C-alpha cells in the first residue's frame, strides 16, 4: 500500500450500491485501494476531499466535436476542456458533422488524426450508417468504433459529402450487418414523413416562430419512428440505442420492448429535463434542437420515467456552432444545444438536490450504463478497484450562477447561461491525473487517449 501514487482522502464515494466515506488509493492510473483509512508513507501525495462527493467520471456518449474540417465550430481541444470542467472523463464523438463524416475507414483515420494529442480526456468514436455504406461497416468495426449512428429524419447540412438519413431498406440491411458485427445501432428516431410534411405546411403558411418549429416535430413523429425501428430490430436481432428521447410516450414504447426481451437502451438529455417550450420561446435559437424541447407537462412526465428507472443513459448531445448560426429566423437557425460542460451539474442540481434522485442512480445513467453499453466496462464507469481512476469531485453545497465567461466552448453560448446551480464540480481526475481544478482551469497537458470497443475484431490504437 506504500507504493500508491496518490490518495484522495475522505470524500463521499458514490459506488453502485451506496455512498461511503472512503479514501481512494491510485497507482499507475488505476484505483488500487478503497478503504476508510488508508495508511501510507509520508511521501505519498494526498488530495483532501473532505466534504466533497466523488462520482465516477461522467461518460458522455453523445457529443459532436465536428472534426475534421469544422473544428472552428467546436474542436477536440475546446470540447474536451469543457467536458473536463464538467466532471466528464470520457466522451463518444458522433460521426457527423465533420467533413468527411465517419462513414468509411478513410474518414475514421482522418478523425483519429485530428484527435490525436488534442483531447484533455479519453474518447471513443461512433461510426455512421448512411445509404450506400453498409459494406463499410465491418472495416469501421474492426478499427474499433463503439457502434453506429443513423438518422431516421433529415439531419440537415450542405454539400456533397454530408451525413444523410437512412431509408427503410438501408436501415434493415444496416441492422442485419451491425447485428452480425455484434455492435449497437444508435438512432435519431423521428419520422421524416411526418416532420417534412408539417414543416412544409408551416413554411407555406408563413409560420416561423419557436413554437411553430416545435409543432412541426410532434411526439407522434418520435413514437412512430421508435416503433418502426423496434419492429426492424426484432426482425434482424440488432441491438438498439435510442438517442435523445424527448417524450414519456416513446420511453414507454421502448420499456415495453425491453420487457419482451429486446436488447434496447434509451437516452435522454438534460435540456429535455430542465428546459421547456416557454424557455425556448424566450431564449430563441440558442435553445433550438431536434427533437424539440417540449411542454412543462411533457417534462414532468419525463422526470417520472427517470424516477421509475426507465432511462439507461443521460448524455449532452452537445451540438455547437458559431454564434451567427444561432441567430435570426428560428427555422433557418442551426439546431443543436451547447451544454456538455453543464450536464453533470444540471443532473445533480435538478435531479438530486431538487428531486432527491439518488446519487447512485445518477451515477448509473451518467457513467456505468454508457460504459457497459458501449464496450468500455470494466475499465470505465464505476469507482472500483482495477478501474481507471476517473473521478468527478463535486461540492454539493457550493452553488454558483453560470456566466458566459465560465464556458470553455469555442463559442461561448449556452441556454444555461444565467442559471443558478446549487452545486459545482471542484476537480476532475483522468486516470489519476488532475485535469481540472475549479479556480485554476484545465491543465496544459492533453492526456486523453482513444478507446476502442473492447470487443473490436481487429487491430488499431487502444488508449
């Protein structure tokens, strides 16, 4: 025990089953000891965590850092710094909006080249399923992507090399191949038929407000797409993960499929749990996303689903852009929330402090389940001996009001600016290294490494 590199002393440690005051002993980047009172030599460095709550570092399974080519929207350096400041130690980057999107092996190699040595925290990568690339999926799986992402509605974008939505034939054939590869398909589930029809009608009628936009993407569009995807998954045996689900109605459809034995997980995002259409109308395009933020009644129903344990994962869906793209006409503005830095604090504040959701339950959705679902467990996801020493130290009594100057994004905009939080991230440790300290900022070193899926078939880097 006297060979430990660091002890984090007397924090309230959130484990799978309970919260306990423990010392955490770290050796070679791993958790080597957990005890109420570790005895070590005087030379061992000690970090005093008395009065702090220690959670497993968050795993954000849904971020868009837009490299290669669109790093001026948000790149790996600024995006990962924001995550570190928010207690996140691993993220999984989506296959769009970089140019080219990560839908073939050469594009994955470009993404990896852009990321190498540029991240403050560890990262994994999604591959993409689009029309015409089913034959590319095996190569991406062998290289180590953790799964594949597809859109059932148009994701937008311009140019020849963009990420496009799947038709039903591509979706079924892609599911068959992804099932064969043993990976997960993540789906943006909104019916393109419903959404495009309602959008065309709104535009023709001159309806351009925030509430008009929300009306073009009703809950029915989400439920229809979820139901159709589940039918195809049952046919093909493909594991599914539904991203950013915004309605209790869709959650209940997914819960029924789970109860019938289907291998499916469901994610929601903090903006659906903390914002309503009233705030969207007030804030404007900075709060525009798809599926849209819904009514206070819909939000209350989402919280009931969360309290009932029916969500597997909470992720940010951080989708940034330059400020000029989030201004003016609501329909024309870029759709995406910049929120990755605030996810953990939002869920602790709104979930634990205000609604008494247990810390163990939040840690499950923010760290354990994403690690298990996407092939990063047991290295990541919990505070346990042998796991990476990825830790978020939080002061649950140190509130603050988020200012634009606090944000580390490339473009300092977020719908949460001005929000009063009842807690704050004090420090973040990645594999035993302090990568963020409140009042000091992120460290200069870029310690993050690429994490391949633990079941990847072939060669490639492994952080």
